[in-house]
């Protein structure tokens, strides 16, 4: 073989080898990116909203009830025609960050992009890389059914001008790296404020009341700031981590929409990330909480106490002490003392099933009382629970119970159709 040919062969072998190795080298970071994207998806709980009951994963069409009507989640599988298969990375970023669709129309904030816009570009790109790997599903999604004139999507352009300002999360050098990680998760992917922050009449967060509790589909997502009576002030960092990871702690268990958040999202996050979230939440300053005298009518409390002894004390104990990790401690319970009693009314009307998680596969249940107790009786027992053993919260009225009762009946009927 002449020298010339030798060099040529060598060069060829090296370049073929180089081609394969560079392919491998590229494949590994790509897999890492996809794995990271899946983790962002878990932190963002995308699956829950983007999968309809009985539908294929991420194929959308799940009805999302809002005070303005029903919006159906989009198909975010890589299907070319009905999903996001034809989207570019840039188009995906614009939708996650600005709520802007490829057709230049805006998304409704039922898609919590107002929080996801805090995500870093690289996390959004990773999320996109992950979504490209899920099974493409051809599934046309229904149009939103909203009250006039909100069906007119162009109005959302105005909405974004009014309510959208802050962009990606800015690192706060005053705090530790884990605090920043927690803030990033709570404000961004975790979109905790979507439920835990009160909304204005146009459905945007009331900024001065961040994480101070909010109504969500006949539930009330409680205060997450440091108040000791009705916030997380009485919870240690470890108790927050245990709750987010296993759905329970010695005080309470999660149920309703929070159960879904825990099953699909927080229970799947790393312990470091849960600690970061708890560290951040523990630094949210408390609000003024001086007014603690809400009920002075002892006769009303007397009726409530009788119902409590007969119906509830078997599990929650006469003094509201409950049973650790089984029946909620009602004494000193922040959830019980929220400004609005929606969650409690719903719990007593339809019952509660504590979230089952890998750590505790059997969730204890509380029976429904809707057939047993009338509106006035439920109002009385809850007023008693909210104002006994050191608890203090506004009384519950029979008309509040009546309106939750009819809203729930209505919701059940419309789901069955
Ligand atoms: C609380 C429910 C909810 C969650 C959680 C949620 N979405 Fe959505 N998403 C929606 C709804 C509803 C729409 C449709 C909004 C509209 O029609 O304006 C939507 C639309 C979208 C769109 C636009 C698709 C299109 O065709 O225009 C994308 C992309 C998207 N979501 C991605 C995600 C990702 C990624 C996550 C997780 C990080 C996520 N969503 C989490 C409810 C949700
Ligand atoms: C879909 C709405 C929704 C989202 C999103 C949500 N929560 Fe909740 N959360 C609720 C509701 C409703 C409750 C009350 C029911 C219960 O205690 O399980 C609750 C309860 C809680 C509690 C118990 C507080 C107490 O005093 O008992 C904690 C802690 C909590 N959420 C933290 C979070 C964090 C952190 C996030 C974001 C990672 C989050 N939640 C996201 C709806 C939500
Ligand atoms: C068979 C046992 C049982 C009975 C009877 C019962 N509960 Fe419960 N209760 C539970 C369980 C289980 C939970 C959910 C698990 C948890 O939060 O620890 C719960 C949760 C609650 C909560 C929510 C607490 C929180 O931390 O969010 C309230 C409020 C409540 N019950 C009030 C009542 C009232 C009022 C009655 C009587 C009308 C009653 N319960 C009867 C077992 C029971």
C-alpha cells in the first residue's frame, strides 16, 4: 500500500470513528436534557391538566372550569395536525413565556403561563425536548365556552398588557441558593399561586395578596405565609416537606385539588427541592392578625358542639386533637381558620379522602354528611370547629352552605353529561 493510500485510510477510519463518537457524545447530553425536561414537567404538573379522563396522556381536552366559563386544555403531544408537532422551540418558548400562540393570538390564563413565564429558557427548551418524545396523539380539542365577550380571544391581548409584566425569575443574591431554588419552583413551575392567591375580577393575581389564600372551584386554598393562626407559621420546614412529599404530616392530610398536586407533582420532586420550597415558604412575611374575636354568640356554639360530639368527635376527638397521621388535628389547624370556609363546607358535605401516596398507600376517609345534616347544622358545627380550642375564624352561615351545596350538585350534573 503506498503512503498516500495509507494516509487516506487512516483519515477515513479516524473520521468514521469521530463521527460515531461525536454522535454518542451528543446523544448523552440530549438524554440528559430530556430527563431534565421530564422533571420540569413534573414540577409544572402539565399532565394533570393536559390529560382528559380516559384520554391519552398530554392529548388535552380536559375541561377546566373558571369563573368565566369552561376552557379545554390543548393537545401538547407532538402530533403535527392537532398537537405541537410542527412547533419550533421558539414558538414553544413564546407560548410558555408570553402566552402567545404561533397564530399570534393569546392563551387564556387558565393555562398558568403567567407563572411558567418565570422558567429559564433552558428549562423551557428541556421541557420541549421532553414533550417531543411522548406519543403523538391525533385529538382535536374543543373551543372554549366563555361568557360574552371573553369568547373573543383578541381581548386577551389587552389582558396581557394589563397584567403581564415580570419575566424570567431573577436570582436574589440576598438569599441562599436553595431559597432561590424554592422561590423559582413556587413562583414558576409549581404555580402555587394559581390556587393559593386571590384573583381580581378579571382573573389575575391580586399582587399584594400573594399566597395569602384563594378560592378555587368551590375550594379555598389556604394561606401559605408565616401567620401562626391561619398560615404555615405553626409548621416546621420538615412538616412542610413531609406534607408535600407524602401528602400528610402529624397535623393534617391533603385532599381535593391539593391531593392531585401532591400525587402528580410534589411527591415526585427531590427532597432537596422540597426543602428548598419549604425554606422559601418559611420566609414569606406574616400579615397583621390582631382581630381574633369572631363569634361571641355562645348559643350558636352550643348547638355546634352538640353536633360535633355526636357526629365528629369519634374521629377528631372531643377536644379536636385528632389522631396523628390519620384524623386531622382540628385544634390550631390553619386550614380550619381561613377567611373563607369553602374547603370545610365541601369536606363535610361530600366527605374527604386523604391522598394515597407511595409512603402511605391507604388514605383515611371522612364520610359525607350531605344527606345527614342540613345547611344550618353544617354551618353550626363548622362555626364551632372554627371557634373552639383556641381557633378563631369568621362564622359559617347556612346560606354559604346552601350555595356550596347547589354549586356541587350543579358541577356533578354537568360532569355527567
Ligand atoms: C391548570 C391547568 C393547566 C396546567 C397545569 C398546564 N396547562 Fe397548558 N394549557 C391549559 C389550558 C386550559 C390551555 C388552553 C388555553 C387556551 O385555549 O387559551 C393550555 C394550553 C397550553 C399550550 C398551548 C397549546 C396551543 O395549541 O396553543 C401549551 C404549549 C401548554 N399548555 C403547555 C403546558 C405545559 C408544558 C405545562 C406544564 C409545564 C402546562 N401546559 C400546564 C391548562 C394547563
Ligand atoms: C389546583 C390548586 C392548587 C395548587 C396548584 C396548589 N395547591 Fe396547595 N392546596 C390547595 C387546596 C384546595 C388546599 C386545601 C386542601 C388541603 O389541605 O389538602 C391546599 C392545601 C395546601 C397546604 C396545606 C396547608 C394547611 O394549612 O393545611 C399546603 C402546605 C399547600 N397547599 C402547599 C402548596 C404548594 C407549595 C403548592 C405549589 C407547589 C401548592 N400548594 C399548589 C390547592 C392547590
Ligand atoms: C370516620 C372518621 C371521621 C368523621 C366521623 C369525621 N371526620 Fe373529619 N376528617 C376525617 C379524615 C380522615 C380527614 C382527612 C384526613 C386529614 O385531613 O387528616 C378529615 C378531615 C376533616 C377536616 C379538614 C381538616 C384539614 O386539616 O384540612 C375537617 C374540617 C373535618 N374533617 C371536620 C369534620 C367534622 C365537622 C365532622 C363532623 C360533622 C367530621 N370531620 C367527621 C375523618 C373523620
